[in-house]
C-alpha cells in the first residue's frame, strides 16, 4: 500500500486525499454534463458541488472525531489533519446533502431539485467507487481477519497493520468500491424507467446504505457495538427506513404516467 504518493521537500501528497479529490471532481463533472439535458447551467453545478463537498469533508471529519473522542482529547491538534485519512462516510453524506439542499432551495427557479438529485445519486456511486481506493492505499477502513484467498496483508506503518499485524484481512474497501460501481450502472439502466423524479437518488441512498450494512459485517471496528450491530449499521437501517417513507410520499405526489 502507498499512503504517501510522493514528497516535495516537507510537503506530502497523500494518496487518500488525492483519491478523494479525484472522486469529488469526477462527480461534479459528471453532474455538470448531465444537467445540460434539463437546461441547467453547468457552472451552477460546480458552485453546488463546491459547497456540498466542503460540507461533506467537514461532516465526515466531525463524525470521525466523535467516534474517537478519547484519542482526540489526547491529540487535539490532529483533529484538523483530515488529509491523512480518518473520515466517516455517513457524516460526509449527511452534511453534504444538507448543504446541497440549501443551495438548491436558494436557486430553485433555475435548478430543479429532484432531477439534479437523481444525477447526483449516480455521481455519488461513481465517486465512492473511486474514493474507497484511497482508503485501500491508505490502509484505513480495513476489514477483519479472513482465510479467504483474496485476503490482503497491509504493510507496517499502515493503520491496518497497527491493529491486525501481518494477518490476512478482508479488503472491505474494495467490496464497497466495486459494489458501488455495479450500483452506478444499475442506476443508469433504471434512469429510463424511473417512475418519478427523485427515484434514482432514493434508490442510490437505499442500496448504498444496504451495501454499507453488508460490508460492515467484514469491517474491523473497535469494541462498541450496540445490540450486536455497529453504529454505522444502525445508521444504515435508519436511512433505509427514511428513504422508503420519502419514496412513498413522492410516489403519491408524482403525476400518474399513462401509456400511449
């Protein structure tokens, strides 16, 4: 694995941060291209993406710090070192979504909410496919010990090695990465048959949460489960329930499609 891509003097270019940056840029670029079909100015999407990404980075770091309060009480300076890794996807998603909704609400005359969210769902699946590779190279978000032939051993100095040593462990990062790539293509296929605007985005959230729930079975966590499940698994369940409720509400409000 390669947590540091290269160094220029004292400056380190970390692989995790680079992959996150690439995933954000690719996601924003994807949506900016797709919204042309609904008459939205692509420059607006770059503005939207900037604020959503910024909020997402802050949110993912806040959640991570909250999950590791004892450590950061002893090392408060490291709270801001987000570029070294250490983030929680759900924190980034919730903060990014909130910022995106506020931006879209302020620009609702020129930016239709639900169609843009549908494109964003596809972009998020694509972005998570890319971003999890950064976790792999950084050695974070690692799995439990396994005897499966595809188990991997992380090198000394990585977060995974610090905990698991030379044991073979699940490549949980790749499980989630490739599952989201499959989900991306499923979303593209469903786009032509979506029953109402917003369906693609809700479909993404539901199945991304389900993927996370299942991947967490293989993920290593410090002791702290709540009634057997991890905190992230409970969050996944809560999000899926909310998605079903919102989906049913949108379905009722959407115009009935008639066949010709």
